C-alpha cells in the first residue's frame, strides 16, 4: 500500500530527482533535492493549468463545430424545403392549367351562365388541353407506380371518359391505356354526356375521396399534369350533370413541408345517393345495360363484339351529324374496306354507293329533321378478303369543313325485314330520285315565286302571317298541355322544389334518329365535334375476329385527320383517313399492315397509267375538270389547258381559251389564267357528258405553254375532276405532276384521256406524257398516237 501511495503521489518525480542527483553530485544533496522537488511541483501545476485550458479550448471548439454543423444542417433543410416548395415544370403546368380554368369559370359566372353551361365549357377546355398535352419522357419512362392519389385521380377521370371500370383494376391496366401514342387524342371528340351517367359520377367521387389534388407530391410528379386534368374532368362532369362542386369539395387546413395551407379536398357526401338523386333513376342494372349499347371513343379498351344475331342478317348503320345553329354542314358518310394486310381494296361513298360485291350499300341522305346518311350491311355476303371497315365522316365540298359541326355519331340498327330501305326505307336509287325531286321542286318554287310578281307576293305574305299565327297557337297549346302533364306528374313537390333540383342527366348532343326506326339501335356512339375543324374524321373501325371470320368487332376512334396525316394532303376526301385507319389497325393489334404490298389505285393520288371509271352518279350532272399550277414570278409565261374531242380516231372538235365552247355545247372553258397565281385551280373546263355528241368517244385533256418559258418553269401542277351539283363541287379524282419541273425543253403535256366504254360509261386514264408544241395543231400527231 505504501509503495502504491508513493507511486501515485510522486510518480517518477523522486526517481528522476535521484537519477539527476547522482549525475550532478551537488555539495548539499538534501537542499538540491528539496529545491528540485519545489520546482517540479510548480512545473506540474503549470502543466495542469495548460492542460485544463487546452481542454476548455477543445470543448469550446467542439461546441463551435457542433453549432456550425447544426447551422449547416438547418441550411440544408431550408434548401431542401425551398426546393420542395419551388415548383418544377410539372407543377408549373398544373398551376397554369388550373389558373386558366379558374379564369374561365369566373368569366362564365359573370355572364350568369348556368352550372351546366359552365361544366360544358370547362369540359371542352379540359379536352382541348388534354388533346394538345404531350406526355414527358419522364412519364413514359416511369418504372415504379405513382402515388395512390395520382392513380385514383387518373382512374376517376377515365371512368368519366367512358372506360369500363372493371378493366381498370390495377395500375398496369391504367398505364397500358394512358401512356401510349394515341390515348390523349381521343379526348378531342369525347362526349361525356353520352358515355357517362350518374353511377359513373358516384364511382368517380368515391375514387377521389380524401385526395388533395393541389398537394406537391401530386403536381410535381411527371404524371401530375395528367392527373390534374382528370381532376378537372370529374369536377366539370359534376357541373354538366347539374351539381355544384362545393357539394363534393371541402376547404380544410393541410400541413405540408412545415407549412399550413387552406386546401380544397375531395370529400364524398355521407348520403351521396341522395345528393346524386340516384334513388329516382330506377334499377341500377337497367342503367348499366343501357350503357352497354353506348360505344365510347376510348379506343383500345372499349372494343365491342357485335352479336351474330345482328350481323348474320341485314344490318343498318346510320352516320349522323348536327350543325351549329344557323349553320349548315354538307358532310358525307364514307366507308374504306381493308384487306387482311391493311391495304384498301374497296370503298363506298356518295358517288359509288355499292361495294364491289353489293354487300354494302350507301342509302343516300334520308334525313328531314337532322343530317344523316345510311348504309345497309349484308356482312354474310361481304367478300372474304375484306377484314376491316373504316367509317369516315368527311366534307368533300371545296372550301368547306366540319368546323360548324357540333356533334356527330353512329347508330347501328338490327334488321327489320325491310331489305329495300334500311332504317329509313327506300333504296339508293330512291334516294337519288328523292334528291332530284327536291331540286326540281326547289327550282319550280323559285320560278313560281319569280312569276308571282309584287302583287302575288303581298297576297302570299298575308297568307303566311295567318298560317304562322295558327301554327303559333297550336305550338302554344301543345306546350301548355305538356306543362300540365309535367305538373300532374310532379304532384305536391311544387314548381319551386322541382326547379331547384339538378337535372338527372343532360341530354347528349346526339340528335334523334331522322326516320323513326322499326327497332331500337343495338349500339350508338356520339362525338362532341366542337373541337373538330378539319375535313375528315375516322369514326369507327369494324373488323373480323381473327379466329372466327363470321364474328365482327367494333372499336370507337373519333379522331380527325390532322397533323402529319393531313398537312401533306392536297385535297379533301375521305381517303385522307386511310393512313390514320392503317395506324389504328396496327396500334390496336387488329391486323399487321403490310406497307410493302402491291399498291392499289388511289383516285385522289393517281399516277400515270391509272384508270378510273367516272361514277355514274357524277356524269348525270356537270363535271368540272380543273387544273392548277404555280409559276416563278420572275418568269413571264402563259400556260393553258384544253380538251381535244375525238370520234372514231379523228379529231372533231376542241375547247380551249380561244374556243371557249364546243360545237355541241357540252364543253365549256371557263377562261384564261395568264399567271397561275392564287390557290386551287387556275383554269377549269365544264363537261356535260349527257350533252356530248353521241359519236364522241374520246376526250384528251392537255396543257401547253402558249408563250414564254417551258414546262420546267412550272411547279405544283395538278388536274382533278369534280362533280358539280347544287352549286357545290366535290372532288372525284386528282392527278399531281410534280415531275414536270424536271422536264428540259418540252412545252406541252398530255394529261389524261377520257374514253367511252362499250357499256356507255366513261373511263378516266392518267397519262402525263410531255411533248413539244404550243397549240392543238402541233399536238395532233402525238394525240393520235395515244388513241
């Protein structure tokens, strides 16, 4: 214990002192040793003080470092929160879109628009935005599932859009439909009021219950812009059905990223069935059965099988459209038939009203109350090489489009036992006869009106006023009877209570059938056409089942031909929808399109050597042959077109800018154009085939540079044939000659030959052969060679 104490108290101090004592050998070892111990004690005290100071400094430094680290961590957290609060490109998109919708609603409210009108306007703006939206590469490359809120918002919007709920069970089902090349274009023609009902509204509200659509994790996600638009879809659908969104949205305090906000949250009312007035809609299953007859344009999922009991008999297809008030749309319904390789092999339209096998017939314009055209389908008799049928709504009239169309659609009716007239009665011939009678009647009325003079006009005006008064009285009486019936049905509820309730469902824009069908339609499709401004819309595709060729499917498309499919087209015709149809045939896995196969003659893209029999319906009326070209403004030249008339190998007549009318008055040149400026046709010739000399068997269409320059100085040359009826012109065929600019010295081109067949029809053949010469006489020998 003593040794331990000494070691603890003195350590090595005494040992060190004794060692030094032995070295230095002082005179007074005791005094030296005592002095050493005193100095060593002082030194040890100094060392202890320094050590203590060092420890204090170390603690202060450590505390300072810890504080610095804490401040750095706070700064990093602030930066993180700032980055979280700073909107990215996706959130900026969401914010801009919602701001547009808010401003639109505010404007409409200031105009005292109803809830339904606001909902329709917001829905249209949302559809327009959806159509123009491009999914980001980040969205397309997503591997992990997005947050649940985003999934539910998208799913709810898809249900409102017509997607079957049972096919949207998981995210893989949803993403397969949404994240593709064609999904968003579907919304251009979506008619929500036609494809959704109040049960869909209820399903959608249940899906979004509790979702904060303004939450940053929603809006900043790559799919945030899409989810935000689907949120607006659900909200606008509520308004369109007459419900105030405030009944389903709640203002609540939300804490997010250490901040508190007042946010609008989706909340489903406790008694949602009562709010939606579902108890008065009858049996839910009945509504769902009714919906099975409605085809949506959501291509890919909503593909229906047409029952064999319908397709095994004569089937009637009605294509209808509705124009805006005080506007008219001269639209046509057309069909394109595709082979198993996706190539066009037949077509039926307003001038060719029968398929090659007569299995499909165009019944003409049968309407009085609305605009529509009918087809009869005898699918069992359809040629086996026809695998797909595309239904197209188009405007072929020069200078017109579908921009004034508000809605359009399709109805399919079962056989009624009437094999002559389809759903509306009467065949194709009767339809033609009816149109001609209407034209004659209109002409007769005009002549009668002209003959009446002023006095007759006064008498007629007085009679019209009396008729209008009688008609008004009858309408007032009918309206009063209708109101009495409605009052009787309402019972004790009262007018005020009835008017305060939202409409159970706003009628779709689909008009009633023109002619009351003998059986209800088995399938209907309605498109909202407010956003359509082009000339052609691919409505649907019907296709055979790959396993059972007697089983037919139908897919809603509803996309107008535009962008890359439209801008490169020169004319407006239903076959402009051909590439779009082939695209959907492949995208939807209907068939593989073989683009390397043998090309079929395209009447609106004819090439040299093509033949086209001029439709019989066209030659019954005047036919216009138009030619257009462009000339370099620095080149002074005059290009002219003309027709040479032949009979039995001899030229008997001609018609050009010098001789404007043929001898038989059947051909009339519309005048000379000396510069080729402007769009469309520069010169045109009208031919009335019925007035041609019976001996005339051949017409040659040619063009020659009358003075200055050569063919190399012209470009964008085309010729086309148009039917002329009722003051409107519709293209029959087109032949473009872009290669003429490469011709060196020739000054004339023989464009086409129109020859009479033994059966009395007329055959249009494209030629495109160039030659020297500037007049009909100089071209005589070359024309004779081509007879």
